[in-house]
C-alpha cells in the first residue's frame, strides 16, 4: 500500500485501472481513522477493483481556527490500520497547497437549502468548504463510487447534491453509523476525550434512542422538551441543537405528516469538543 502525496503520482498509479475500465471506489476522510472509517473502506473494497482513501484535514470546512488546529492527526497509525484491510488500497494524503494550488478558499454552493439547516446554521461556510474539497478530490481521483457515512447525514445529502451541481459521474453511497459498545458514535473527535467524558457522552445516543422509542407517543414539541431537559440536568454536556427533520429535505417540521420519513439530529459539546449524531425515527 503506497501513500501518494501528490495528484500526479496518485493519477499515475490509478491509470491502469482507468484504462481498463476497472471500478475505482473512494473514501474521503480527515484521518485519525477508527472502525467507522474502516467500515466504509471495507465496503468500498468489496464493491470495486481498487479503493482510494484520502486523508486530508480540510482547512476550508472549519469555521474556528482552534478546532482545525486541535483536530487529531495520526497518519502513521492510520496507514497501519489501512494495511489490515484486504484490498487494492491507495492512500492519498496531499497537503493543502497540492490540492488547492494557490487558492485555499471555498467555492460558494447553492444546495437547494439543505446547507442552511443544522450544521449549516451552526458552522458558517462549512458546506461550501466540504463541497469545495469533495469537488477537488473527485476531479483528482475520478472514482466511480464514493462512500460516505450516515454519521454525517447532512454532509451525505450535500455530497449527493454536489455531484448533480458539478455534473460528476460519481455515485454517492451512504453507509451506516458504527458505534462503540456504549452506543457512542465513533468519531475522530472522541480521541480528544478522557474516559469520564466518554462515559458522559453516551447520553447523546441514549437520548436519541429515547426519542426514537417515544416517537409514536409524543409530539415534536414534547420530544424537543424531553431532550432539552435531559441535557439541562447534565453539567458536563452542553446541547448545541436538537432537531427533528424530514430525512429528505432536512427541513425541521413542527408536526408529523403522513408518509414522511423523519430523523433526529443532535450536536453536543463535551468539554469544548463538539460531537454530532443522528438516528432514523420511523
Ligand atoms: P471524517 O474523517 O470525520 O471526515 O469522516 C470521513 C467519513 O467517515 C465521512 O463520510 C463520515 O461520515 C464517515 N464516518 C465517520 N465516523 C463514522 C462512523 N462512526 N460510522 C460510519 N461512518 C463514519
């Protein structure tokens, strides 16, 4: 398994696959890999002739300099983890100037309003940064299929819209959320937490499960109250937002409509570390 740090070297390695119409799977990541990432790579390896895993902490999707600075970077152990997977894997870990050339900035996207909900509301410019980096990566890697996790459900919808907007011949495949035994969604940011904080953070998924279990019994306002009250009682966790949204449009609705699929979305600070999660409700 070779780690390519520049576009030309990756493209040269991939050229026999392109020339022979072999399928290229792609898993974009920001590194600090865990079993959630590996599940995407495993699925991609099963469904393609080769797989590219990018490891790139994208500066344009962070709206807080400190968050970018503190993002865990563990390239050596990431490469070790990837070696444990059977498959034809190419790693791509460019630096910002290799990928962005001399213009490290975001392109503005209109994703039909999805960008203005939840993560978009709380992290200004985030999805412009995500769209920009995915567009750059897709143009270098030229994958047939790209695998993204439902852990970042809104980002997954954004990626689907992006390929339409940019007219890219890539199929976006959503993959299920992988969790710790405790239910906590695996995340690179969990690496910044100590045991006590990790224990407290299990309340996030427990609360989502409680919302799911009560979805048929309580209305949206009661469910919102339930979540607010749960987090008010915990001094280690700070709720940033909880929203029940239409799974397709990601718009929040004030009451249930028939034949509509809903999901609950949550963002919580654990001692300054921001964690997100979501769950299907019906
Ligand atoms: P990140 O490195 O956090 O940008 O994540 C890279 C990809 O892995 C994204 O498509 C994420 O949605 C996905 N991912 C992250 N955590 C998980 C998880 N716990 N389960 C499934 N996919 C995940």
